[in-house]
């Protein structure tokens, strides 16, 4: 495991299902010598990315809390997202989740989210949780912004030409409409509506989405939500451009 990959492979062992690991368990999981894992763990502990837990186990360390704070304060989506989504949530007037998401490696990740306080919408989308690349309005709106060459690199190698052609046709339709709506693609019984946010000046291809119960989304509510989201996407893009100009002025 050369370079940075050695550290990432160890850190990616940790998840909600198994938050604590021993060196022996990690070595078995990664199929590498225990001595290699031990050295990696020792370095990660020394910098706060791992910390000792009970009985020779380790867990993720407090360094992630420090970096999470920095991301929240410096990420352009984070800087404008929280208050903007709160206002959007009030304007939508539906039991729903509103979120900002962006491309992350070969998946899509929620960067900021706000949830309705009255009704718990059981969506899989939440801040920091990677989601499938080709399912749901959030992912598809982001994919629709990408050049064909980049899109091809992101898709699994075993994706058939027919599936690629079908996806490209769907993404072309999203670009023409300026929004995407899907039903039950990620979570059963939920509908998602998303519009793009594109700011090349900050290298951001993202989207703003609303997720709600399909039972709460009648045709009138759907049309209203689309209009509100399209306007919100334009406003967010303008806000990001202001951040870009401010950064250029201060640098």
C-alpha cells in the first residue's frame, strides 16, 4: 500500500456498522501484513486521525472534527448553504428535506441539508453520506453538467453501450428542462426534484434538491416546487459568483 493509499485504506475500514477495529482485524480485511497496518495506525494515531478505544481497538479520531469545522466554514456551499436552505424549506411549505450536493469521487455526496421539523422524511440523503452515482434526481442533475469524457470515466467499466446511450439521452433531457424529478429511485415512496448549480469559477458542479413523500406531492405542489427550485438554483449560482469575486479581490 504505497503513499496516501495506505492511510486511506485503513481509514475506510471504519463505518457505522463497525466503528472500532483492531490491527489484526484491519490486516485481515485489507489482506496486508499486520506490521504494515500497525505502522499506519501508529502514524494516524500520532496525528489524531485515529484514537485508542477499548481492548486494543481503535476508532476515528478528533482530527476529523477539526477538519469538519474548517470545511463548514470555508467550503463555498457551506458558507451560503445553511441559511439559504432554511429559507427554501419555509418557502416550499411541504414536509421535506432540502439539500445541496456535489460530485465526490465516483459518487455524489450531500454537503449541506435541512430537514422539516414536523414530519420525518425517511431519505437516505444526509450530510457526508456518499450516494449512488446514477440513481435519483440529485445525482442525475449533477451528471448532466459533466462533459461526456468525464462522465465516461466515472461510469463502471462493465456499463454496457446501451446503458450509456440511455443515460446520455436522459441527461440530455435534464439539460433541456433545467431540472430533474425522480420517484422511488433511491428511497421507496419518496420523490426528488433537483436543479443544477454550476460555478466554473469555483470549480463547483452541484445541485439543490427537495426530497418529500410521494403522497404529499400532488401536481400543483410539484409545479410550485419546480418553479421555486429553479429560482433557488439561479440565486445560489449568483451567490457563488459573489464569493468567487470576493476571493479574487482578497488574493
